[in-house]
C-alpha cells in the first residue's frame, strides 16, 4: 500500500503515469538471488517485461544476465552495461540485421527456434568469420495451465523445435562449423501459478537430456525459461514471489550433469509488483446496471485487461466519505469496448478527480503501451 507521504507526492503529478518502487525491486532481486544461489543456477532477466533504464541498472547491479528478444533489446542491454557474455538472444523471428548485431557483439548465446533460422545464422556467422553459440529451443509439449495467449510450450504454438525434428536438426548442425551447440532451451508460458507445471517441465527436460546423452552430445546449458507468476489479487501480502519454492523444484527434480549450468529467464516475477499505473477519475457516468468510472488511463497505458482479460487490483487512494461500496465498471477513455480495467467491481465511492492506483503493472505494462488515438505516452516516476 502507499504511505500518506507518497499519496501527497502523487497529488501534484499529472496523470496517467507509472510509478516504480525501486526499494521493493531491490528486495525482490535480493530474494531471487538468495533463493537461486546454487552455484550452477544463473538468472537472465527477460527485458521484454520492462526495459526502463532505472529498472535495468538495478538488475545489472544484482548480477543477473539479460534475456533479449530483439536487436534493440540487445542494444539496450549493452548500453546498460551488461557484458556480452551475460546476454542471450531469443525469438522466433530474428531478422538478419538483429543477428548480425548480436554476432558482432559476440553475445553469449542465441536461443534458436527452427532449422531455417539456424541456416541463416550459420551463413551470417560465416560472413563475419565468427562462431555462434546456440541453445536449441525445444517445444516440450507441456501444458502450462495459464491463459492460452501466454501459453507457449504446446505443439500448436509457433515456438521452438518439435522433438521429432531433432534428428534432422542435429544432422544439419554437423554441416555448420560456425555453430557451436551449447545447450537446450525451453519456455512453456507465463504467469504460471501451479508449481506442478514446473515439475512436469523438469521431467520432460530430463527425458530430452537423455536423448542427447545417448548420442554423446554434451550440453553445458539447460535453460528452463521464465514463467513464474505473481499474485495479482492479494498484492500487498504477496509483494515478493515465492522464489524459494520455485528454485527448489528445479534443484530437486531437474537432473543436472557435472559441469552443466541451469539458466532461468524470469521477467514478470522480478518487476511486476514494483510498478503501478496511476490515474484519475474523469467522469462517473450512470449506466443501466452499473456506474461507469471513466479514467484518464486506458488500454493505451495498460493493455493486459483488454488483451488477456487480465485482472489488476484497482485502488482508490482518495478517501471516500461513504462507508459502503458502490458497483462500477472501471473503464478507459479509448474508443474500444475492450478498454475496460474491470467490470462490476465493488469499490468505495468514486468521484471526479479521485486518484486511482492500478497495481502489479510493472511487468508488461509500460513496454506494451501505445499511442493509439494519438494519445500522449505516459511518464514514469521512481521512488
Ligand atoms: N523467456 C521467453 C522465451 C519468453 O517468451 C518469456 C515471456 C520469458 C522468458 C519471460 O517470461 P515471464 O517470466 O515474464 O513469465 N505480455 C504477456 C506475457 C508475455 C510473455 C512472453 N514471453 C502478459 O502481459 O501477461
């Protein structure tokens, strides 16, 4: 929750804006580091969740690596000061220019998702007279029990190399001396709350590792991706995710061979809870069955509710004189019916000018903002 001092500070800021609690970010990073301190575990932060400079420099100071999915994310990581040896580059559609940039900077590893991509990477590496270290992203066909838009590890998804394609991929790799196979990579989805899913992933990865071992292929890196979820409902009681349970599952269930490193690519779990989108009520409009509270922030600032029916806790930071709650649909100003943060919510009475916090918005919030309707891009403040 926000202290009165912070609320007073917000009163003078034009809305909408994002606010980040860097103290909470530091505590979250410390908890992650403490829980992953096993010498063969290493976390790369997924920049796609939030790539603001202030956030990235804290992450760099915590000795995490960087997981990038575009040439610009690789550039951002380098500008922030991440060493090339700490950068991995993933993505199903890397362009030639992006791969050239990453090769020229000799990043640690490309997570490759298809045979055609490997062919192009080999050609480009050859042209630069460089070697590309590669982890094969394998689609393990494991159900992540999360929203279908953020499920990535099933055969029906566009991601990764299917297991039946592996013999052909290995055969081709033998023809590409520019490519050094160093590991295998998985990512089955995001906002995973059911820890059993990670156990199933371990079981599957163990089987797949056997397949490589039986062909005498030595893998230095097992990258299990990201996906650890956060509590969007009981936010203040769960500001820091349960990193211990998460890493313990991998310690217990993943078979790690001598000399192997286990890599993780966490995004949301590290940054979601430290960010809130702040907004003001513009109008209260009477509907037939509900009241509409129309905010000055909308899907342009935070698209998750419109895109995934995602829940974000909404709090009125302005005290209400009424003791009982009223029912509202809390909506944004954009000309789309999906521009809605929550339907039939029971909230203390809202009035024009009230300051509203939309919580747990530090991950996939600002990075997914747009200026649809030619709206101004929001500002950010750091506490
Ligand atoms: N590694 C790979 C290969 C990924 O595709 C992702 C996320 C991550 C790591 C980080 O996952 P995390 O730890 O943050 O769950 N915009 C959606 C989430 C999309 C996630 C895409 N991939 C949302 O707002 O829920």
